[in-house]
C-alpha cells in the first residue's frame, strides 16, 4: 500500500471508528452495562499489519483474524500487544501453526478440533482459551455445534486438559429478518446462562461473542460482550478465496 493510500485508509478508519464507537457505547449503556464490560473487536481479514497497529493505537482493544496463513504473514511485523483472536473456520492441519500465537480461538466447532488444539497446547506447555461455536440457525452449510448438543459438547470438551472453555460464539443466518435475528441472539444468551449455571470444571462462561457490522447493536442488547466488526470500520474489502 502506498503512503497516500495508507493515509486515506487511516482517515476512513478514524471517521468510521468515531461513528461506530458512539453507537457501540450507546448500546452498551442501554444494555445496563459499562463500556469496559464489552469488547469492540476489529475483524481484520485482508487488513494490513500496519493498519491493524494504527487501529489499535486509536481505540481498538482486540482484533480477530479469519485465516491462519494471512495471520502468520502479518505476525512478524505486528507491533500491537492487544489481544489477538482467531475467529474463522480452523482446519485441524493448521492448528499446529496457530496455537500459542493467539490469545483465544473463538471457532471451536467439533470435538476433533478441540482435541487437536488441546494436544498441541500440551506439547507447548500451555492451555489455550477457546469459545464453542454454536450453529444457532441450524444451517446445513455452516459449521458449529447444534444448540441441542451444546451442553453435551461442553462436558466432553471440558475434559481436555489443553484447552479452557471461556464461552460461546455464533454467526446467525445473514438473510433473516431482525425479529428472527433477535430470537437467535436471545437463544444464545439463554444457552450461555444455562451452561454457566452448570458450574462445569474447566469451563468459565465469560464471553458471549456475537454480532458483526450490521447487527452489533442488537447483539449487545441481547447480551453479547464481544462484537466482531470489520466492514463498518475498514470499509468494503475484497476477500480472495483461501
């Protein structure tokens, strides 16, 4: 990216962040919580390391990456020390390249993946924080644990010594009405509270990650304490196939 284009990108981000942050703060306060209780996470797919650093210097307190290879290419030049999460679909053959390099993996969508993460973590002498991804819309084309099997999955995954379950994550269907989206978010919140009430060993329901650029305010009002915002901060981007 040329210096001119980078300067333009910085101005776009600053303008967008001011607007989004105002909406974010209003939604958090309306939900009855403090602003520090909810994380505005930047979804940084295709965003350069330099732009991530700039965003984190100007209000972003965490960022999430979708692709392992893209994240690894940015890692050597990233300067920011804010929490870094992996929020995309994770293939088991790439677990070894990711574990130990992120603060949390939000997209654990199978017991097989959880086992791979646990085994790699134990080899490194660490315990990896994870969120369980719930397929809240029961979409055949989308990954995630079904709502009905979520508790059973949590009990099984919690037995793995190399991971620590810290909460839930979801991506509701895109092509549904707001009323249906609210139902999905409320269903996630109830599941989150229900699992927390079970007091399962190695499980702390601390984080409910849901809501993106087009619905983050609604998600916050329904209980989310992590929202993942990309387009609304950085503008429309081109997403090449992985």
